[in-house]
């Protein structure tokens, strides 16, 4: 793991209709690190990742991604983003969806087709590559969204609940790929509320009500809470005593 910082978030406040969604968020994410943003629905995880990539504005603070102050288009080609909602073209085939996004990232011709088949095989969709996406199941669409996020081999991969609706065997395959990306120097941000996935991350940020209530490796967070599991730690830090 590098000591270089891939993402730096400083004193970040985000509001929506004058309601504070994120409150004084501070976070450093190193290159070659998998960080899990762990918290219940509505805690602010998705808002945080959207702010990091420049999709959402903020009222206070600073976000720096790959040495560029956000929001900016300069790092678009270095970021892969898999949203909670699948943004796909239903009338196109699976491979045509991947090729479309590959071209947006400047990948064309034989290289694009080769890379498209590589990522489709990774998510176990190679046999369905020429089927229209409107005939895909929900789980298949999630897998296609991951393939698209990976097609340009981004330096920073941001995955918002990537394994929802994915079977355990394929989930393991996904995590094997995430670790391969990490080991090659890539940085990954994963939002999740699945506790067993939290243990797969190098670092966790526990988020509740728009605040980071604990940060560190899974073992560090568990030890500091005096509990036995991530669930114990989350409950501890969610109390008034823990937040103090």
C-alpha cells in the first residue's frame, strides 16, 4: 500500500433543502487501499461518494481526488463509478453497452472489444453479451454496471452497494478482482451495509446521520470499541457515549 493519498476530504458539509446531509467529514484514502463506507440506508454514504466524484455540490470544505481539486473533469477518465441505480441502455446488448462507455473513455477498435469481453467474462456475462439488456435480470444488470465501471482500468474505483443481488460465488469473484486491483496500486471505495464485506476492507469509515463516527482497520475499530464484531463496534460508536 502506498503512502500517497488518492482522495482527501476536508471539513466537508453537504446540505439538501437546507438540511445537513454530511457534517464535517474528514477522510484520507491512500493509493492501493480498499476502504469501506459502512452504515445504514440514509446515513450519507451515497451522498459522500457522489460528492467525491463531483456529482454533488457542497456548502463547505474541500475534496481532492488524484491531486485535483473537485469538481473537475480532469480526472474523469481515471475514475470508475458503479452507482446504486443501473444507468444502462436497455435496447442495446450487453457488449454494446460496454463498448459505448469504453468509447467515452477513449478506448476504441480491437482494444475496446478485447477489454469488453474481459470485463464481461469477469462478471460472468460473456454468454449473454449479445442479449438486449432489457432481457437481463436485476442481478445481471448489476454485473453489467460493474463491467462498465472496470472497462477503462480506472485508478480510483467507487462502488455503491456493488454486490446487492449477487450470489455468493460471484461475490467472491468480485472481491478477488477488487483485491487484484488494490494489489496493482488501484484505490477502491465501497459503500455497504453488509457486515461480512466490511472485514474484507483495509480500512473502514463507520457513518451514521451524516457523520463519521469511527475510522480505522476492522480490527482497530473492534478493539477500540471493546466488542467482538463490527456490529458490536457500530452499536458502541452509535451511542452518545461512543460519539463523545
